[in-house]
């Protein structure tokens, strides 16, 4: 079974969340809107990442839940976790 590496945050880089998700789960810190998506205001990080931890882990979007699941058929290798065994 896969478990996240504590204080990693690799999966939160380059992540944008759909605006409809933010209506139900408002970001806890500064963010910007860009092409119908919400991103961290200062970096290419998820707006929900705080101190290298997901502040909405139990409610995270499907894309976040799929990250690192290790499906070798994925063409998008950016979704592969480098710590997945």
C-alpha cells in the first residue's frame, strides 16, 4: 500500500484547482485565478499546501487522489510519484 512521504509536497507543484472546487473549499491563503483555475499567488504550488502539507487532504480533488498511484500506463509521467515503490 502506498503512503505519502511526510512533508514532501512534490505532488502539489504545478497543481491548479478548478474554481468550482474553491467555492466549496475556499483556499486558506493567497491565490490567483487563471483560466478558470486557482493557483498559489506566489508560486507554481497548490493554494492548499501549507508547511508542505495538504490543508484539505480529506477533501482533496480527484487529480490529487490519483497522483502517485503508480499506473505505468500513464503517458503523463508528471503524475508519477518518485517515492512510489
